[in-house]
């Protein structure tokens, strides 16, 4: 049986990581080692980890505090990879909570697909899938097989403007902006091109060929797409709908709305052009039309500091023209 290493990178989130570790302890199949890579500038997280480890006697738990120059999601992940001894390395965001069979189902998916290099879990609290009712398809719903989920305003507008993705979830069209790798909880494994960094696992062998890019500084954002697309060239990737968890998006450790908006544009463009280096003119136009639409929607979201993010998106889009993220 494959040995499993769990790597959790964290930054100033002591309470969320405690909840996650409690759900890890409740697993029907435990990882052989758990590596916590902490970039926090204080000792609150280390104190929480030490107390938890002593009270639960969790075998294989190792804590590493990184220096300031090594902070950032991709850098911390690469440090964890260097320390890991497992055949399969599972990564979780520190603000997730696992179903009790999460690791069992993750490993079972690898067994079902010998050619798989990566497997992602299904986040069940962000989209409510329901069995299809006896009604015609409409703009407000996205259907997959005999299931459907409600589309938010951005996806409804994209349908009206014929800017919807023609591909299955988890695949990036030539104009970018694909649907996230989310599928109904139907027990199936779905082949995808990318999986979400909050919940994915990889065979250790691929890290001899690729690592997480240090282009994505600090918070990261889209670093999971970048890595997944590279890994998809080395083998199959699946979304396992039986490996379920919740993602609660803790506010701690996040950039401000302006920086976030700028990162959305620069990082999104970077991943798109690495996947599609020479898109056609129509696909370039579609990419920027969708980017503009998403920025406009944020501009009018006054309840969630949307205008600040929209300005960040505008600055990020302009900066791409004068300071390309991909250097020739």
C-alpha cells in the first residue's frame, strides 16, 4: 500500500488549522506523516500545534517554522515536498474540514486509476448540487448528467454573451476562464486538467520533474492551476467525488482587496498564456471581454469591498501590457 504524507501550509490561522487537525484525527485511514509548514511571524500556530500533538499523541506529526524569505504558499509547499517521505503527497488548505473517509477515498481513486499522477477532492459546501427536476434547462442552472446546480450572475451573463466555457468542468478553453473542477457528489471519478489546491494529492515521483512555481508569491492564487496543467502532461488527473471535504475560506492571511484584484489579473493571464501560448485573436478578445465583465461585476459589489478589487483588477490588466508576467 502507498505511504501517504499530508502537507499543510499555513499562515496566521491557528484556529482553522486546529479544526482541520481534529478532522484528520477522525479519519478512517490516517496519513503516515503530517507535515505542517508555518510561515506565521508569531508563535500562536506553533503553540496550538504543540498542545494538540501532546494531547492527541498523533504519530508522524512534524512542525516546521520557515524564515521570512521562505514564506509564501508555493515556497512552503516545496519545503514540505523536500521533507516528505511518502509515495503520495496530499495537500490541504488550513481552513478545510474533512469527511471521515477522505484519505481512504483519495487512495482508492489512485488505485482505480494506475495512470493517475494527481487526484483532487470534492468540496461540498460551496455548490449545492440537486437531482435534475422535470424542467427545461435555463440560464440560472448548470447541468451535468442528472444533476444541476445554480449558476451565479457571472455565469448567467457569460451564457447570454456566449462567453460560457464549452468544456467540462476542470478544463481550460483556449480563451481561459474555464469552469472550476466541481462535479456532483455522484461517486464518480472525473478526468480533469486541473484540480483545486485546497484539496489535491500527487504521486511523489512527479516532483522530480516539476515543482510549484515561485512566480506565485505570498498568497499564491492560481498556483494550483499552473501546477496541475504542468502535471497533466505527465499523467492523468482525476476529481474524486467520494473524497469529500468543506472549505471555509478563513479571512486570516489573505491580501487586501486591491492586491487580490491585481493578482487575479496578472496570475490569471500568466496561467492562461502558459496553457495557450499562441491563442487566436478571437480567443484573446474573449479572454479580455470575460475579464472586463468580472471586473465590472466586482465594481458594483459595495458590500464586499468590490470596487477596491475592481480597481486592482484594472491596474493588474494594464500592468500585463507594460510588464508581462511571462518574460520573452
